[in-house]
C-alpha cells in the first residue's frame, strides 16, 4: 500500500490547494466531520477522497480494527512492558461493565473518584486545616511529566470554569528538578496553610521526590518535626501504596492509580486531582464524560466520519508520503497556552520510536516534530517561516466558536470583540497558508518578496466553546490519533525507554559532581565540563 500511496501522491503533487477548492465548491462539506462539541475540518489538507480511500486500505492492511478491539478489550498492547493501556477505562460511567482477568475495573476507578470527591469537598469547604489549625488556602502539586503537565494544562485551560470555594483555594505546580519553581513558591506561601500533593506513578521519580523533600524540610523548619506535619500537609497519588506510606503519607490521604495507566495518559485518574480542585468534581466528571464520548465515537464510528482515525491518517499522509516532518499546534485561545507543550509530550514521547513491536528497525518516518504556541503570539514569532520559509509544515488550528457570551455588560462586549478578532485571525491565517496568492486581490502587482506560495496544509478543530466536556473530547481525540498512527507504524506508543538511560547515567554523574570517586570512562567534553563545574 505504501507504493500505491506514493504513486497516488505523484499524480496530485502539482495540484495546488487553491485548485482543489476551485474545482470543488463543496469541498468543505465533504471533508469535515463532527462529534459532539467538536468539528474537524481537514479540507485544507493536500488530499482528495481517493487519498482517503487508499489510506483506509492501508489501515486495514495494518489491522487497525483488530488493534482497536485489543485496546478496548484490555489486552497487553504495551508489549515491551506486558501491560494493558486502559486510560479509556478511567472515563467509563459508573454503570459501565469492565472486568479484566476477574477484576472489576469500573468499581476500582469509581472508588478512587469518590475518595477524590471527599478530598475536594474538604478543601473547598475550608475543612482541611494545617497542623496549627489554619485553613488550607494553597495547594502545590509536585510532579513531573504526565503528573504535572496534563493537570496544569487543563487547570489553566478551564480557568473560566473554576468553582468558587469558601477557602479561596489557589493551585500551584512545581516540577523542575533544579528547584527553581518550588523556590519561588516557598518565598510567598504560608507553611501553616499550604498542602502539597506528591504525584508520581512509581513514587521513585527523583525530580518529584527531591522537590517533596525540600517541601518537607521547609514545613518542618517552621512547624517542627512532628508526625502531624506530614499528616496535615501532604497528599500522595501513586500506584506504589507502600512507598507512599514509607515516605510518611497517611493512608487516608493517599489516592491510587494502576500500572495500566501510562503517565502521559494519567490526568483522567487521581493524578487529575488539581483539575478537580480547580473546576470541582462536577467539572472533572464532565471532562471524563467528554473523553468517554470520544472513546465511544472512536470505537464505533465509521472511518469516513471518525475524527481520531481521520486525523491520524491525514498525519500519516503528510509525514510518510508528502515528507512533511513538522507539525505546528496553534490554539487561538490564551487559555490553551500549554496545549502545544502537552501535545509535544503526548505525541513525541508516545510515537518517537525507531523500533517496531517485533524488534526491527522501522522502515518509515514515525512521529513528526510537534511544536507550537498560542496563535496570536505565534503570528509575531514563527508565522514568517510558515508563510514564506523553505520548510513545509502542517498545522492544527484550534479555537472555540464562542466565549464571553453568558453575561453581557460593557466590558464583556469589548471582550467579545477581542474573541471575534482572534477568530478572524485564525480563519485568515489558515486560508492564506492554504491558498497563498489566490486568497489575495491582484497578487501579480506585488513584488516577489511579498508573494505567498500557499499550499501549506492545515486542519481546523472548532469547539462550540471551551469547557470541561469539550476539552475532554479534544484531548481524547489526540490520544486515539496517537494510537492509530502507532498501529500504522507498527510501534508501541505506551512505553518510553528512550528517556530511561539518560536518567541512569545521571546517577554516576551526580556522584562525580559531589566529589564521590574519580571521573572515568567518559568523553572529553563531559570530563571537561565536570572539571569546570567541580572547580567552580
């Protein structure tokens, strides 16, 4: 099928997107689809319906239907670690039936949701108090990777959905191993009224535990070294229950996840406690419901109108056939400023692989380089490259159709005007990228340095509005896109061995920095840098 796709691409390679739109006034009608609050427009991609038919043949050849069934059956699709990948089970409604190997997964998930609910209520109502009796007003989530970026991204994206709490709870995040984030926070927080969440699936991540130890010493410096400090000022979220207990977190302040939850897929679990503290448990359940909607759509919808499948196959077409190896994520809403970073992690940590499930070197490119920024800011940064540079880049434009529409007043009217300005810029930029000079009047009168070649492919994801339900559906769509592409490329998207060895090497390096043993067996660059660091 790869040869068939290559031959097909050769046949339409010289056809400009402007020509495709001119030849087919109904192109948008045929090349967009919807699911709940999301509309996916891929009419500005450099493809035709014949392209899609060939991509569907490729997906069947790669046994995509069988792999989707395996994913939702709880089979160990994470083959290198012998695990299931059941993040979708975290989104199941309570009355859904899901038992794997005799274990009632739904019951386990909803028991943890109820524990989360009690914690959220206690904090929101001002009933959670520090060891000296003061109401907790600040919560710091200490995590890294999936235990940090997902919850932080969603909490910031849903700032308009934040609930009012009697204790005026404020959420903070600390992840960097150098302590810079935590250092800044500790200068302003009150130890008497601060609660720390230690989020780590394994409860062995050195970045997280180093920050946690610093937080403990900061508390004990003011509040004293007594058991009540750990009990009143720390929560733990992990699959390693005994490790949380050994660290000093009381059992009633522990939340559990499972080994079938991958880190970058974990915000739907108790790792998402910061989200629930921001939007309330009702908002968190709406996030889960939106994701479950997309799960069911992905599992059952025909491919011709299946958003994750279409998005994934369009990406395969761009990466493997059109040789476009960069993708920009461009949300036109400041609340989604962390979404590009989140999708960088989701896609590049999942599909940045060069070995197949069978242990062979891949024969095709896998994940493209994912990057991006909030669209209006990016227009003043790297859009020059998109419009007139030498590199082809495919773009995802993401925007909510409505904002500020609930309460109308003088200020709101101005804010609505600003939202309309963002919408106009988004649509104009995607149009110019696709059509180039064909979008302009009398382009032939312009000097060459002001001309636009166009033919840069893009997709647009239009949300009705940005809320927990639509955001849940959006993120789940990207998760399933990643899975579909992993099936086409025959790789395992659920492990991340590429990040492990560097962390192991750092253990010896840390010893050398601290003067423990002689530096040996390293390259001259590392040795020279160590010499400068140790001698400084």
